[in-house]
C-alpha cells in the first residue's frame, strides 16, 4: 500500500518541471522509474506558461517568457528483487525567451533564445541485499539552439568589443590592451574612462574610437544584430548511483550522479555585415547530483524530499565570431519537500513545496532574467486495475532580477511567476 502511494508523487516533478528554474534545467533528470514495478510503462505531458515582465532603462515594457511543453516516457523491466532496468526519455534542458519592441529604440528588443534537448537514458539497478542496491546508466543526449542578441544594450557592448579588438590588433607587442568595458563606459559618457584612454594611448584617441564606434553600431543595427545557430549534436553520457530502502515503511534514500557530457556542434553566426559565418563550438552539459528521500510517517501517508545540484557554472558556449559566453549561469541548488496521502484504494493526493535560493550577482543574463524561486504543486492519482492516471498543477513565484549586458543593467524584472500542469498515464503489464 505504501509502495503504491509512493508512485503517486512522481507527477509532482512533471507539473513543476522547468518554469525557468535552475538556469536551463527542465526535467530534473529523475530516475524514479527504476523503482517502479517491472512491466510499468508510462507516458507524460506537461505544459508551462511563464509570466516574466520587466521594463528597460528606456521605458519599454517586456513579457519575455514563452510557453512550452514537456514530454516523457518510461519503461521498467527485470525483477524487482534482483536486477531491474528502466528506459527513460525526457527533455533535460531548454530555454524559450523572446524580447519584443524595436531593436532601434529598446535595450533588448529582438533578443531571443530557443534551446531544446532530448535524452534517452537506460538505467540498471542491482540489489546487493533487500535494502542496498547500486545503480548505473548510459544516456544518449541531443542538444540544439538558436540565439539572437539585439537592442541598444547589445549594440553598444558588441560594438565596443569589436572596436577594442581592432584597436588592440594595431598596438605594438607588449602594449597594454584596451578593455572593451572601458571603451563601452567611455562611450556612455564616463569622463574618467575617456581620460584614461587618452592618457594611456595619446590625446584624441577616444575621439577617434568614438567615430569607429558610431560606424560599427550603425552596421550592427542595419544588419539585424547578432545571430547564432547551433546545429544538433548527439553525445553519450553516464550516471552512477545507489539506494537504501526499508520496504515495510516505504523508506528510500536514492542518490544519482550524472557526469558532465561533452558536445561539439557546427554553428553559423551573423554580425556586422558578416553573414552565416560557419564555425564549431565545444561545450558541456553539466554534471549534476540528485538526492531523493521518502518515508512513511503515518498510516497511508508518505513524506518526500529532494535535492538537486546542477553545475551550470561549468557550461560555456563561446562562439568564434562573438568571442564571449552566451550562457553565463550560476550553479543551481534546488530543494523540495512534499507529502502524499492515500484517501482510498483508488485515489491519493499530493502537495509539494520547492525552493531555489537567489544568487548574489548584481545582474543576470537577459536570456534567463529571474533569480531564485518558491513553488507550490498539488496533484492527485487515480488507480483502477493496472492503470494509474496522475495529474498536477504548479504555481511558482520567480525571483526579481536585473538583466544586464556587460555588467550594466539593461532591464529590471519583478512580479514574475509561472503556471505549470502535468498529466501522466501509467500501465503495469
């Protein structure tokens, strides 16, 4: 009875998945299917609608979060008391962000990101005893994406970087190179930065560079900003884990670690009149660690808890032409706690709270303009014969943040939220 109740909590992850939580995290990469009864097959669907509203320094308003869907599939086979295996198909990472308004008159207008991924993971579990088991798995992971950077903030920052790069190339060997940040600050009217440039490189240097900046900025604007397309790449990843269980009280502590997965993708870039420049970018999808706990606490009542760490700070996507990181996300630490109660032989209900601490950075990437979250998920499960139908609803409060370019605030976002819904059908053959 308690084991059956434990299965009803799986819908919580589906309903609350993604909502821009944990950087690019979407599915949470759960391997809970490995603990299902052999012969279990499930399909799941989730949809998330964010509301991420902000205003830029020019007074333009944005609502940048695009709705998206999540799909999943799992099958569990083998023998529960010896060796079992599971096939899990999910969408581990993603991003869907679009900034409206004119790129000519708004700080971020025309900026967008569309990242998608798919993974098929086979997990094996071997029971060393009635309580201890070890886990191992291999996954096939596919990632692709498109990013556009536009608006006056990116126009200024990218133009400054381009002009500084050209200026530094003309300097004699060993000379102090000009920082694009210093040049950008000078272009925005910082007299200290202007004086520093003229002092270091000679009187009138900033005036000359300002002329080059104007020409480059016009070139950026008339060529529709910066565009990046990363072709689909598929790589192999690995995971290890272990579990401790006391079946009589539905206690389980399961830990799983996924190794960093290397990718190398063909790319095209367009910027400053250079059209569809081919290249290659090497990057990783992050290592991560999941810790899942559950135990019976009363008759027909189960307590659940989860912790997930994702090493997003190790993820760098640096295209050749742009020359800077498109990701720039801090590590994610997500906590959740929930309770499930069986009301009858056919129906069980669940409720869960989730939390991610806000970071300390003054600005965040415009491609993910929230910081931290609190989430509430409620769900239910109906069982009849060998069919289980689960559903859940999630509401998440997304933390306020300043979206910045080159360390300068371009827009401020507050009163952010997201609503998610999920449905899962499981058949035990």
